[in-house]
C-alpha cells in the first residue's frame, strides 16, 4: 500500500458474511471485506445497491442480521455505536446550527468530559488540518457547503478514532469544490493514517481516493482491487460498464465458429469457438477513429464534441452508439464514414447472459 504514514495504532476492519434484509428485500448479501490498518477502502456502486446500509451496520446504526464485524481484535457486531471507536461523516454534515464551528468540532470531546483547555487546543489543531482556524467563531449558516463539510471532517478528526466512516460526504458540493475536497481528503487520510471506509456512487471519487475499491451491485460484491486493477481488468459486465467516464463501449452479438458477429460487424476471435450471446467491449481512450476501411469496422460519425482537453466522437453503428476519445485538435464531419480501431489487448469479451468475462477469449486483429 502506498500510504507510508500509516500510524502504528491504526486498526484493521474485517466484515464477514454480512447480511441485511428489509422484509423480502435482501439489501446486503454475504459481504466479505478485509480492510487493512490505515487503508482507504471505497465502497462503490449505484444508488440503492446496499453500500450505505453496510456502512451503517459497521457504525452500529443498523442491526446486523447475520455475519460479523471485527475492529482490530474486538468483535463489535452487537456493540452500541458509542463504544465502537469509529467516527462517521454524513452526506448532510449533521452540524448543530446553534453551535459555533469551534463548539461543533469540540462536541465529541465535551461529551467525554475533556477539560476546556485541552479541548480548545484539540479544536485548534483539528481546525488547522482542514483550514478552518479563522472561522471558529462562525455558525454553520455563515459557512459555504465546503466549509460545513470541513467542520464535519474536523469533528471526526478530533476524536482520533480507529476508523473513519464516510457516507458520500462530497455529494452536496459543486464540481469544482468536490475536486478540491477530494485532494483535501486524500492528503488528510494519508497524513493521519486512519483506516477509512468511504461510500460513494461517483467512480471518479473512488478512482482518485481509494487504495482499493469494492464495487457493489444489488447488495453483492462484484470485484475488489486497486483502482487500476478494477479499471483495466474488470471481472464482469457490470464492473466494466460502471467504471470509466465515458463508460466502456459495448456491442451486442454472438460468437459462432470462432467469429464474433453483431451490429453489422464480423471479427475473428480466439479461445472459444462458440459462446452464443456475447458482448464486445472497448474503452473510449483505447480506440481511435481512422479512415474508412482502415480499422476493424466502419461506422458513421453521429457527433463530435471538443471538451478542451480532448474531442469526444460519438459513433453510430447499426443503431448502436459508442464514444471514442480523440486528441483535442481532431476534426471530423457529422455523417461521415470512418473506421474504428483498437488493439487486441484492449478488447473485452463477456457472456451476455451471466455478465462473466471471457478471459481466454480475444479479438483477432488483422
């Protein structure tokens, strides 16, 4: 792990066979995670996939139906929240509107009976870590959204917990502030070395913040690995399509007689002669637009958007649309016929029904 400042007091977090249902809805399904001491692990998935429920069970805010949660050497599965040595940062900030910034930050220590002098010193140190030292006398209503979120972070920091639990803490911020706060969070967690479990539906947050990412869908763990691993080596169709912006391009087809056929294209494949319904995938940055007849297949330019740093070319192929990232100075005409090319190692093949990756199967480049 790259976090070289992990403190010796950091504790690991082990989640084993965790389950939770609400009536007939199985929200968390046999979740197993081993979070290393000092690690920043992100639970990533779409809204309603069960990631926040799992986080709340770790915090003790939801009852565990079955399974166990161990923090360090202590089984905390049934332990009340206040004894778990965790600090949770909520999406809504959860600040006391009638208390100043200093009072909000210092509230956990006040509840512990820490003396005024020691508490004030701790508040100043926590505020400095999130750049709030000049705002300690203000009230939440006098702060911006980013400043309120930093107050919530400082309140978590001051407790010096064994684990930070963060539930989409940046989702209420605008895009520019989210980028700034991502850097703040990453620097803070690196400096403090506190084990962190972070929930988000934003894959950019996951890619930029995490040591490892746990991708969840429909309550079940789909893949666990470093951001690079889950992006470059997706385990299934869901992971491949969820990671990336724009997401991976998919072409539906079939493999018969060692050929992939779909959306008007016909490509040779190796590794499997027949697979029935198959999905071919490739990432926007791994493909390029070339002259017609010079690629793997030809298609029609549907749109071209210059974003500043690149040009996004939307291609139409037999009513299937996909996006290719080209250099910022690339120009093309809407409606023109072009070729599409990508290297063999950048083509992914999946069983359409199960979503499983066909790891021994590859497109043959000609």
